[in-house]
């Protein structure tokens, strides 16, 4: 049985369409849709309850008993509960692979079958005991469903072929709703961290150091770009990004710099949490990379650049790496 985890919060606008896209997958095996809400105050809970009444055993509703307050914690709480088998009356004996889904996106009919096949092939190659993550490309659509881009990877200029621990520490290119994992990787999610910047990046970091990441450069769902996205999709272009920067007022530049600074501080904090939970289990090489990454917040600019180049801790394409080397913040990244 393949498990699809759909976490919701005040998302009734697109939720029915997304659930329908999950219930009409072309996968020939058994699917179970695990639905969990995080304190919605709109009609989301009613939609979930009606879905359960209509679909019976194809749908499992899980009430965590508390509001997590963030997307990352909601997803990781569910995955931790699956890993620790603490969800009452859940069919753990049937569970094979686990897939994530966002409430406002739209899955294509072959999403689960394609990710399942890729995970099965990877397990043949690396063995079932190897922690595996598979993720795919996606289309980008607007609020009304109109296509913006055929490929999120190309639209964002994401380095999807790069899956090194050093790159993933500072740049995430694994999108949560594109993820499928096996049970060996799920086992590493038993521990619930105190802080994570992005749940998909956290899972990708675990796969990078303890197993393997498999990429399908094929769009398997439509990512919906709208004002409520946590991070959102933005067209990647060195010229466009430079033009936007040059066209900003002083106040706009300050706001942009503050957002970037806060993002880096969050990455440092996430790195410290990864070190706390998994530092002792890392290989010597990965431990060195993580230690160097965490040191970047307290060394000089020249030292930052030297370390980032030596250990390949920088975002891609390279024009983004130059920006990071010139503007990576210091000091506050060691707090929190």
C-alpha cells in the first residue's frame, strides 16, 4: 500500500480539486490518502470529513490533537508518527512507500505510479535497507490554473542534478509535494526536530547523508503559485535579478536584504539542529562539511569565501554563489 500524506490548513479554495487528483491516480495498486488538518477555521475540516464518508477505507483522517503552527512541523509530526507507529488503528503492515502532497497543487494521474516505479528501481540498485528519496519536476500554474511554465526546474534555474550534502545545506531544490520516500528513510524521521527551515530540505539532507536521492526530470504535478505560498516560485534569471536589484529603492533593498539575511540565519539554525540530532551518525567527511557550514557565521568574509569554495558550500547557478559569498551574514546566525 502506498501512503499519500496530505496536510491542510485553511485551504478549502483548492482542496477539493487536489483531493480528486489524488483519488483518480492511475496507480494499479492500493492507495491510502492520509489527511491531517492543522487547526483550520474555514471549511477545510468539513471537506476532509465528507471525503472520508464518501471514500471509506481509501481515506484515513488523523487528528494530531494539537496545532503545529507551521507547514514544516505539521508534515514532520505526521512522518514521525508514521515512523514511530503511534497513529491509532493505522494499517502499518501494509505500508510501503510514503508520498507528500500540498493542499493547493494539482497531481497528474501518473504521479504515484511514476514515483513508485522509480523507488522500486532504486531499491533494486541500492537495496531496500538504503534510505531513498525520489522527487520530480513540476509545472508552474497561477491561481486560476493557467500554466506559467512547463518546468519548475528550468523556471527557477534549479540545480536539480546536484544532490550533495554541501549544496543542500545552503540551497534546497527538493520540493515537498514532489517527494516519495521508502521506509528506510522514514525510519530517520522518528526524531522530531525543534526547528526546521523547510521540511523538504530536512528530508533531502537525511537522504543525502544516509542514502540516495533519485530525480525524475518529468513534471508529475502542477505547482500552484499564489500569494499564500510559503516561499513560492520565481523565475530565475541573472539579468532579471540584477535589474530588479538595481531598480529597488533604498527601502526595498533593505527589506530584500533583511529577508535574505533571515533566510540564511534559518539555514544556520537548521544546520545546528541537524548537527544535534545526527552529528554523531555522520561520516567524517559529512561531519566536516557541516562543521564548516556552521562556522561561516563567525569567520571573516575572506575566510567565508575560501571555505565555501573549498567545501563547495554555495548555491547554484554560480551567479547565486557569488551573491552568497559577498552577502552571507555573520553573527546572528549563531543564535536561536
